[in-house]
C-alpha cells in the first residue's frame, strides 16, 4: 500500500472507534458496478454497501433528484407538511401494495418502530395483558445494532457486555415451522424474521417454510413482520423476497436500497391496522420523511422499475450462481443464493474467508467475509452478463487456492 493509503487508514485508526475491520482499500469514486481507490485502481463492487447501492454507484437520475431537491428544501421536521412526503407515500404504497407507511431513516430504526407498533397493536387490538407481549425471532438473526435489537441477537459478539436487555422476545431456529407453532402463545403479537438471513451467511429457508409461517401467523392472529431491508427492492430477483412463495407479510421493513445509497431512508409498511394504533406524539423522527429523503427514495424506486433492475437481478443472479457452482475447488463447502444475494461457504480447513477476500481485492473484486468461512457476493443489480463472467474468472482463480 502507498503512503497516502496508509495515512488514511492510520488516521481512521487513531481517531475512530474500532467497531469495524474493513478490507485494506481506500475508495474515492464509484460508478455503476465499479469503484476506484485513491490510487486509481478499479474494482467490481460485490458488496453494494450491504445491498444499499443496488441501483449502482452514483446513479445519475437519483443524483439529479437529490441535487434538485437539495436546492429547494431539505428538512422541515414533521411539524409541517412538505410536498414530497405524500408523493412518496403514494408511490411506495402503489409499488408494494401497502396501506400505511411509517418513514424512518436507518434500517435499525425501522425494526425498532415495528417492534413498538406490533406491541401497541397487541395491547390495544388483540387484547394482550399490558406488559406481556411476546415477539418471536430466529437464531442467527440480524436486525440492526440498537440496544433493543441486540438484546434478542444470538451472536455473542453483538450482545457481549451491552446488557441488561429488554424482555419479551423468544428465539427459535430459522426455517423450522414446527418450532414456530410450539412457541406461539396467546400473548404472541408478532414473528419478526428475515426472508433470507443475510449476515448469517445468506441462509435460505426450506421451500414452503414461509407458506407454513403465513398460515400459522394467520391462524393465531400473530403479525408476520418481514425484515426485507437487505432482501427487498429487487435483490433476490423479485421486488420483495416474500413473492418467491406468494405470501404477503402484515408488516414489511425496507431500507438500504430505498435510497440507492444516497441518503439514509427506511420505511415500515403495513397491510393491516398495526400502524393505525399510533397517535400523534407516540412515535416520530426529526429526519424521518424529510423532503430530501422522499425525493431520493422516489427516484430510487422509479429507476429500479423503469430500468428493469429486478428482472436483471433474476437473470444475472442465476448466471452468477451457476457459474460459482461450476467452480471445482476443494475449498468450497457450499454455494447458495437467490437473485444477486449469493454466498460461497468454505470448508473450515480451507482457511478464513477474509484471506480469500483480500486475494480477490488483488484481482479487482471487492467482496466481504462473514462468520469466518463465508464470502458474501451482492453486486449492484445493474451488473451485466459480461461483468458476471469477468467476476467468475477471478473467483475461480482465487477459490482454487488454499489459504489455510
């Protein structure tokens, strides 16, 4: 690494809290699927900022919407109406089939908002005794980093020395419908779950799982809350991952790609009366629903549909998945994925996935390890067939090596 790169990294280390361990590259520019470092080296981005940059880096139409709105009005707070919020509500409801929308900023805020809302619904509509509401979640979940959320994580690194935690959560295995049936009680208000567990290593549930989940939640008057912050908005080759099994959640959480990577925007979407329980003063956010965020999100949703990115994710995801499965390497334990949400799990004896990610960097690809032995692959949804093939050549070259 050059001295300037070392200076950037050293300065971060000197002043920043060490809550991340990034790959040793300093990025300065992005366009489409490509990013460039401070030395001018080009890389294919196979992380997309954890799926936040699904529309590609610096998409010109989203950028134009952001600049135009920034010249007009950026923030009013919700003390006043603005001319972008109603249009955002209308367009996201039309796109997703939702009835009510609660705008927030980060994905974690959307999760916290959903937890508050389903509890309130449980007390005021379902009739759960006050203070007794239960929410069921899954082992190896990832729903954010707030204190409320890490309290029901099963990852020791996420939970360690951050307690005490809020009660009211039950943890069951992911992909196990009988476990859900057994966990439900009269006080259960919601089942909060990711359609695909992203941070756990792109873990896909068994076929038919969510059909059973939907039936169980309906039969027991339990709200099905799908965290689609990573899987939503085309990442899996459908607008929402729930569509792969033809179900509909009661509450859907969106974030990340909702702004195309330009600005923090998230939303809680409801297809029932959950959000109807909220009254003025009971929940809010100074920046939630601000006009700049709404203008950006409107453009991000528009290009996703108009430019066929969802369909492209399905096509290129299938091509990428088959190409990865065709790699004959003793290092590979399993290849899995749906759309452009992919993972290569390595045999533990092959060495840590981070070593492979660092080697991929040398080949012009940026990917990220998770859970020690898994490489996550999630390029922008604008990737082409030629770019997929280019990437596969480099994955093959690296995965046939042994860094143990």
